[in-house]
C-alpha cells in the first residue's frame, strides 16, 4: 500500500497550488490588466530617471575631480624627431 494514496495528499490539489488564477469577472480582468500595465510603465519611468541621475552624478564627479588637479598635470608634450614624407607615387604601368 502506497503512502501517496492518502486523501490528504492529492496531486491535483498540489498541482494547482502555485498556478496564477485569473478573476472570472470580465471587468475585474480588464481592471487588473490595466493596473499591471500601469505598474510596468511606472517602473520603466522610474528606471529611466534613475539612469539619467546616475549618468549626471558620474559626469559631475568627473568634472569635480578635474577641477582639483592643476592644469600642468593635464598638459603633456611629446618629444621626438619628425620627417616629412612625400606623397606616394605609383609606378608607371606599361
């Protein structure tokens, strides 16, 4: 005799336990659908502004960091010898 034949453990009852249930009333379905869409739009709206704020704070941080360093630290010169190279000539085709 199996222990799973007990009426307290019913597979059908546990199979539908985690399944989402939609309301049967059509107006309630529409209302909850609109609430879900509004929630998604609100989260998208907030995330866009959070992203813009993060970019703005990062740019301000870089600007403030540049203000603290002296200008001489930014200037760099490259020392070297240069030679002007003429325009390349194609060989005459025969």
